[in-house]
């Protein structure tokens, strides 16, 4: 399980070492950064690093110091390095070391002119204390890097991101920059306001002067521990690959836990020699409607390929012939079950409230998805209940705007779990799971191709299977969301959700190849 930390947690871990070993952390960070840049240069220059040309974009803080000390080290390896300082201030000792090693200062216009001939850019403008967005001259340069295709190595995090946020699309409002000059050397991060749509995306076309709102890195070299922006989408996509440099920090328990494949393997309910269909779990499905029979088929296929002992389908009659053709192992009608899934494709079901209440009163592990979320009774739902909303559905449950959920999904999923007294899986590019204890974890990420109608139905069936097998709701949600992501990763491209569902069984088998099935 990979940890992630708030900026305040990392700062608190740095303070004792900053006092006891002044300057040492920066030297450790710059040495790790220089090594990562050398590896990156070798990947883009088969002829070697000697003679490579790089540009350093340097702010006033410690990130700028890290970049400058790394630049001095790279100069010693035969790399040609120029630096644009975006602020009137700069880390004095690091700047002296850079100049002494042969580094040269350039103004912003020269930096733009040199960019097409560069092999790589080091972004050391802002660090974990930086505000979202970029000042116009830096934003223009960031856009030029993306347009020309010059790879960027970000120091700690791409400038323009906020360390504790998932947001990546904040557009700076023009701050009086003269279009005649094109760029200026004002202080980075001062006096920049931002605006965005409710979904956190830029409003309208970006101004040609302001350019990009963040650097988009090919590689981010971070120190001590991963930050939230490194693991939460869409910010994580702006970070590119993330490499961690150990600078000797003693960090506490993580602020966020990120599941990996090994965690899915450890959680998955693999059968053994004593297993039978009841010990493996019998899942009851009440999904679909005459208008949306496909949701019933997809939820059933998700469950089938996750490996339950048995599935009892008691949903829409219109879906039955479709399910018989797709999954002849399914049993129909009521009977003994160990967990239930309700809501996928219900539509405006007249008896929805009664069906949800009846399932809650039964006291079995219960997954409520999609339209079933519109029929929740007042009060706490219980530790056995798993809710699987997307951002709009969670906003409706919390009675807030969707933009409030997308701006801070981690806080929203925590509020949802506490308010409703149930485990909540918030679906999206990053999938957040919060149990009734308030602890939030995120599932293994997958490709963006899964953002399509029907993926949630498949996920409900997978998670329901895990509930029936005895996994607690939070663990079932994390394992289910993760296995779907791994299945989508295993067959990249625009595959429909039923294809992803069929891949789940193969991915499960690959997690524990020695596990043999028992009839």
C-alpha cells in the first residue's frame, strides 16, 4: 500500500532535520534530482548526456535551490545549463554554486527563444507551499513546453498544482501583463486570481498570454513522501511519472493510503479445498428495469466474472432472457443469499423506497447503486451498507453543488460516509473509499477508457460478489474498484464494459496463479 501525505505532514517531518542539519536536506534532494535528470537525459539522448542542453526555471523558494544545486552537478557532467529566475529573489548559495559551475542566467525572452533547442526543462518555480496556477509569463512558458514537446522534470511537484489538492485545471486571470512585452519578471505566485467552471475546468479558451495553468511534467522528482497531487486525478496526470527520493525524513502514519496490486491479492477471497458455493458467497441481484435491461446484464456479468459461489437474480423480467444467454449459470427468483445489490438501471421505480427499506431491514451486506440512492431513508444506514455514487449522485445525497464534490472529493466522500453512516465508494478517475470510521483510501488507478455508461453496473456486481464472500464494505469496495481498473489496464483501448467484465476473472487468476478452483 502506497502512502501519501499532506504538505503540513511533510513540513513537520522536515523541521527537526532543517534545524539539526542546515543545508543537508537540500543537498540530498539536489543529488537525487540530478541523478533522475541524468537518467531522463539518457532516455531522450541516445548519444549520451555530454553536450545536452537544459533550461532551469527557478523560483524564490527551496525548490529553486534544489534545481540550482542539481544544475551545478549536471554542469559538472558536461551538460549545458541556463537558468531563468522568475522572481527578484533566489536562493543565494544555490545560485552562487550554479554560476561557479559555469551556469548562465537568461531573461524570459531568451528562455523562450532557447526552448526549441533544449533537451529538457527543470521546473523549480513553486513547491509544496505554492498557490494553484501560474503567473502569466511562467504560464506562457509552460504552454510553450507542452506545444513544442520539450520534456519537463518537476521538482517535488509541477508548478501550478497545489500539493494537497486533486485539481489541475485552474486558469490564471490576466494580471496586467503587456502583450507588447510578452513576458515579465514579476514575483511568482503573488496576486494571481483564478477562475474555473463548476467542474474545475477552465472557462472558455485559454488566453494566449496566460497560456497553461500548470506545468505538465514527464517526470516529477519528489522528496520524503508522495503528496496528494501525485496520486489524485486530474492532478496526478500533470505529474507524469513520479520518482521518490529518500532524504531521511521520519514520516508518521500516512494521511492517505493508495492501494496497489499486492493489496488486491491480499484481500481477494480465493477459494481453498474446503470451499463450496455457499462459503464462496451467494449474491442476490435486484437490478435493471424494462427500460434499462442492460444494467441488469452488466451487473450480473461483473458478479459472474468476480467469482461468486452463486448468483440469484430477482430483478427486471425484461433482462432475464438476456442474462440467460450471457450467463447460463445464474439462478432466478428469491432464495438464500449472503449479500444483495440494488439499484443499477432501476429508473423511476415506483416501489424503490420499499425495496431499499426491505433490504436494509434484512440486515445483510448491501450495495446500493445508481437509482437506489434516490430512495435512502433518513438516519444512519449501518456498517453493512456500501453506497457507490458518482460525483453528481454524492452531491445530491449531501445536498451540495456537484462542483463542491469535484473540488474536494476526499472531504466529500468523508462527509458522505459520516452523514449517512455507511461506507461510500466515490466513483471517478480516482476512486475514493471511506468507511464509517472516517478513514479514506483510494483504489488502484485505471485507464480513462472506463469512463463510459455501464462501468458502474459492472463495478456494482464485482463489489457485491466480494460482500457476499464476507469482505467488509470498505475492503470490498477497494478490491472491486481496483480489480476493474486492473482488468481495464490489461486490455487497453475503447473496450465496452462487458469486455472489461470478462477480463476480471483472468486478472484475478493472475494475482494468485497457484490457487486452484474447487467445485
